[in-house]
C-alpha cells in the first residue's frame, strides 16, 4: 500500500510542477525573450519554465519504485511509511549554503563550491566521504568553467580574506 501512495504522491507532484512550469513558460513567452547575448525580460521565465517542465517529466518517469526498493525491508524500529524528520539532510544543506556565503567572501569560488557541495552531499545517508568528494570536485570544475570562464562572474577563484 505504501508503494501505491509513493507513486501517487510523486505523480501528483510531477503533474503540479508540470502545470506550474507550463504557466511560467506561457507568461514568459508574452515578453521579448531575446538571445543569450541580449537577454530580454522573458528569457529567465522561459528558461525556468522549460527547466520546471523537464524536472516534472523526470519526476513523473522515475516515480515508480524499482522492484529492489519495493522488496527492501524497512529499517529496524521504523514503520514502512514513516521516514521521520530528516535532520541530517536539513543541517547539511543549510551548512552548505552558509559555507558558500562565508567562503565565497573570504576564500573565493573554488573553496566555497568545494565545501558547499561536499557538505550538502553528506546530507544523503547513502553518500560516502569519497562519493561526496568526487561530486564536489566535479561540480567545482564545471562551476569554474561555466561561471568564471564562460560568464565571467566577478567572484575570484581564490582570495585570501575579505
């Protein structure tokens, strides 16, 4: 029964996100979209609407649990549908955002991104130190390529002090 609820909740959330994404896309199309070099007022809403639609599709497609997940027994001491508050996840995500703000100001983009992604990745109980470190390194490389070299963001790669 819990797997039916899980699929149903995921499909409802995907449908709701799809409706909101279509609305944002429709509203954004009423403005001049422009191009990447000269973005118009509708560029960001159209981009966000398209991304919301893509995320909704991804959620809808992956909503059905795999047979392995459905057959997996619940953790000891917990009911099958009871996940409880995810304090570790919340704290790690908040720590990631706070560390990016502080290290971005005092250390630069590279250390801020590394620490923020690593801290946020540790919020998932299934991540190991190694997988979180690899993820942080990959996101940092892509972040530097896109934001520093591609968009010329005014945040230095490394700096000492504020």
